[in-house]
């Protein structure tokens, strides 16, 4: 049985309308998924920036403290040298003993001075490194904000794009007229909605909907939750006030040793490189065992040490890569 031209035209129009609607639905779904993923990245980046700012505040205070102690060490060395000069000029019976004592003081002062110089240098280097890291994070944050705004614009454009109207129901019987029937015009496919050109793209470049990324793993979610908790606890904290420990170090059995940064409110933060297999980490008189898989050998691990309750501190450790987008 042959179909009439009007029936064929109706079928083609229906297919075009359905295809257009499906395309719009898929585009909107992809854009929405990309928006949700980008917003999650933006929140994670904001948490990272808050932590970096707390660490910078901590290192800024530490740098001032290191400079103060270095100045004190210099003054102690100068005092010891003055004592030695006076002992050498003395004609008293105990001048030799005084010279020997003054010489020992100079040796101790020199050792202290060298130690204070190294601490100030390492603190200044770390401060510069964190400042650079913060600038990069802030630039990434700005890029993510622009991407969120772009995706929101694209989603709005898709919502406002009219879909092809559904064709009217074809008559069950063809209508005949006395006049000859003119050939039906060929069906015209409706144009698909054009992608919105983003501000960051060149005028000739069209943006395409981003595919949703792989969902975060349970480990990635847990690591980001820990960083969010840390940022909440240390937001606006006084890093120059009371602290549970004047200095706190973490030592690994592979020889690595790092000072934990005081971020305020009993929170300490550090990063340490670990090797595969079993690692023993020591913080003061406490030892923690950490097993590192072979594929994570040499990775940097984040350490969060909550000393709010000194008798029962909370120890958290995870691979820093879990925070990467």
C-alpha cells in the first residue's frame, strides 16, 4: 500500500520534531551535569584557598618569631665575644678560666645562631612557596567562576530555545479536489539550536557541552570533607595566640621530618613524603603506622593533627592527590 505525500510529509516532520526535542534534552542534561561538577570543584578550591590563607598566616607569625630569635642569637654571640675580650684583657688570677668559659659561650652562641638562620631561611622559603601556591589557586578559582557563569548562560539559552512544533494529525483519508494537486514541497529540517559562544572563546570558536566527569570516589570525598572541617575550625583563628605546642614535628622512619603548622584552635597541618610499604610516623611520644601502596610510593601525604584534646589527639592522613580536580 502506497502512502500519500501528505502522510509522508507528516512522518518526516514528526521525526524532525522528536529529534530536536531529544537533542535539547540531552544538551541540557550534559550542561547541568557539567555545571554541578564545576560547582563542586569551585567549592573544593574555595576550601583550599581558606586553608592556604591560614597556613600563610601561621608562617608569617613563624617568620617573625624566627627573626626575633635570630636577633637574640646574634646578641648572645656579641655578648659572649665581649666576655672573651674582657677575659683576655684581664690580669686577674682567674682570667684563664674566664677565657675558657667565654670561648664555650661563643661556641654555643654560634651553634644557636646557625640553627636560627636555617629556621628563618626555611620559613621564608616556605612562605614564598605558599604565596605562589595561593596565587595559582586564586587564578584557578576565578577560572572556575567564569566557567560556572558560562554554563549557567548556556543552560538558560537551551531552556529558552523553542523546540520544533509537533505536526498536526494527518487525515485518515486524503481529500480530493477537481483541480490537479500540486506536488508537496520537500520537508525542511528545522535548524538545531546553535551553541552559545563563550566570552573566553574567539569569535569563530563555538563552545560544546562538557561531558560530566567521573564521580568522586569515597576516598576523595572523605579527604575533601576533612579539609572542609579543618577550614571551618581554623577560619578567623588567632595563630599568634595560645598553642598546645610551641613546636610540633612529624618524623617518619624513612628519615623525613617536617614541622606541623599551627593553624589555630588546636589544629596542626603538615605535608610529608612517604615511601611504599609500612611507615611509622612519630609525633612527640605518639607513633602512628601508615601502610602506603606500591603505586603511591614517594607521594606527598597530608597530615591533620587535632590537639584540642591533648591526651587524645585526632590524627588524620591521606594522599594529597585526592584533593586534585
